[in-house]
C-alpha cells in the first residue's frame, strides 16, 4: 500500500483540498491521510466497479456497493457525470452527490478525410479497453457488412483476435493518430452496459461520427433523443440506424460539451470549505484558490 509515499506527496504539495479520482489503492491511501489529518477532500464516481467485479468474479453487487458507500461517505462532494448515475447512486444509499460533466477537445477531435482507413465500408469502430466488462464481444459477433475496427488493448485482446480474424485490431492509438481513426469511421459502436459516461462517445461525435449503443446510463445521458445516432436494445439495429445520422449534427452536439463548463463545475464542487480545515500553514483561503483557478482557465 502506498500510504507513506502518498503522505509525502500531499505534504510536499500542501493543498487546500484533495480530489480523489478513484477508489483504488492510491485513492484509499489519500483518503486515509486526509481523514487522519483533517484535510478536506472530494471524490468522483467514474466506474461501476460493483458491476465489473460481479462480471469478473461473481461477487454480489450489493457487497461491493457497501464498500463503495463507505469509501465515499466522508467526501465533501461525490462528483458524478450524469443524472442517471446520480439517480442510481441515490438508490444505493450515496449522499453529497454533485454534478461534474465532461469536456472534449474539439480541436483535436474533428471531422477529417475518411480515406485514412482503406477498408471495406461501412467501418464500425470501437475504441476502449478490450475487456469483458466492456461487453465488446457483443459488437464483434454482429453479422454486419463492412469492417469492424478495434482500437485499444486489454486482457481479452489476444483471445478475441484469434476468435474474430476478420476484425481489424489496431492496438492502442493516441493523439492525432487516434483522432484519424475516429474520423475515418462511419459509425462508432459503444457496447458497454456499465460505463457511467463514456468520453469516447463525445470524441466520436466531435469527429462527425454517429454512435450506436444500448439505452443505458452513459449513452442515455450523452445522446438521449438527439439525432446523432441510435440507442436500441438490439445493438445490430442501433448500428444500422445510426449510419443515417448527420455528421454535422454529431459535431454540433459534441461542441456543447466544453472544457470551460466542466472546469467551472469542478471548482464549484470543491469550495468553499470551513476556514479552519485548510492544510496547516497553507494560508490560502478557498475563495482565493477559486479565483486563481478560474483565472488560469
């Protein structure tokens, strides 16, 4: 456990407030330090770990949610990206929930020349972790014309590459190359049933590529009834219908998710705190912290 090293890092930085991004070993170490030293902290719920653990190891979902509730209970703000996730967490007994949406880099992710991929069309693209919790095999097993392309890595990669030799497994891509893969596709397929948001949805839409997904948390909140793809209980039907969406509408929808709006939401969630709970000797009031951070944005 990284508790000692985490303590050195926090004490070296001397923060007014700590934000804990995940419930893993680093998150538990930071939480332990903050609670022992009375340093205010916020947390975020990004991933449905109870459902993931259930899919991988069969552990009952309610057991893991009990652990998650305990982890987030002392947090000043439990930040979530969507209303659907907030509703679900309320049902599981979570409190102090606040909204923190996502942003997308619309300069990097933008419509481009589709000739980057010289493959039979339509090209159906998946970007993300190649793992059982992403439900990716449901996409790969679809009987669809054209080409399926998978960008990413994960524990299922070699197994699925052997099982589906007609699928193009491109590996991990980043930056400009990743953006070119997005833009060259005809439809983006999001088979996950457990993601709480799905930033890849916005990256695809920003490239003018429509989305095919299930009507579950994440796609429901990001896409909803917007004419930028199709959400359907049958992923094959969603894929076919999404192909008819307007690239211009997809781009316009993604542009409504700005980094500035996301940052301002985050800042509003971390301040103000009681003045007597600052890091000892820091001397930076939370209102001043907010002004400085807003100016930096």
